[in-house]
C-alpha cells in the first residue's frame, strides 16, 4: 500500500514535469496542455494517492489505481492531439511510458489491466482521429509499439498474479502445518513447556527441591483396558 501511494505521488510529479516536453515540441499548444497536466491530471493522480491514506479506501485499491491509470492515458491522448505533430513525434513514446509505469509500479490483477488496455486503445484511436497531422505510416508504427508494450505488460501482470497466488497457497499450507504441530505438542506436553519450546528453548530441565510422588491403582483397570481402546 505504501509503495502504491509512493508510485501515485511519483506519477503526479512526472506528469507535471513533462510539461517541459510539451513546450519543446509545440510552444503554442503547450499553453493548453500545461493546464491539462498541471491543473487537472497531476492533481487527480496525487489525490488518488492521498485517498489511500484513509482505511475505508483500502478495499478499493485496484479501482482507484485503474481509474488514475485510465484518466492518465486518456489525458495523454488529448495532449498528443493538441500538440502540433504530437502523434508524429511523441505519441508512441508517451503511451509506452504510461504503460510501463502502470504495469511495473501500479500492481493490479489481470481483469483491471485488461480494462486499462481497452481504454488505452480507445484513447489512442480517438486522439489520433483529432490529431492535427502525422506522417504516413506513423499510425501503424505507434500502434505496433503500443500493442507490443501492452502485451509485454500483460504477460508480466499474469506472471506476477500467478506467482502471488502460488505464494499465498504456500503460506496457507505452512500455517496449517504450524497449527498441526502446535496441536500435537499441546496433546503431549503441558502448555508451559510448549510455550518454552516455541520460544526457542532446546534443553528443558527444571530443578525442584522437594517433590511428592503418588502411586495409585485403579481396581479392575487391567480388565477394563482389554475391553476398550486407548
């Protein structure tokens, strides 16, 4: 949870910092994209990180993360469409940076990542439709890079989720084993001795200055033990 909050804060800072990128590409269009980045996108992503400080939001971690990711990719598509030649110069790289950031720093399960992929493709095609200009062949090149990056990210997401589930099952089995061991120890030894064993004590020998030993016999016990189980 702390890592996700850090990633969201870092993402907000980077989104604002890349306003300098926009100004290099198109100084006129950057006046509009600056407010999209700094006035809307970066504060929203930062707010998502702040929300995760509240305990009530912890059950909604993945929806919050995927919402921030989708808003980011849609805003980047708009920015690339506004900048002169945005879909000719930076669109592919910008989309790839966002995708890399999402699948490496914002862990989510496969269904949420697939939702992000769908919105990424929609945002790309809509933004390109409104783009001012782009060189012949650039739509295909950008699309190829974006789809490839999404596929690589999807493979990473699936592997990470499978590994997490395997670790979870292993921890469950270890916990069950520990529980069986404790039950066995408690069935054979006094609770105080079990506690000392679990604390790491290996040689348990107590000294008692005075003890009493009681010998007792149950009448008919031999015959009784023949008729019933242990």
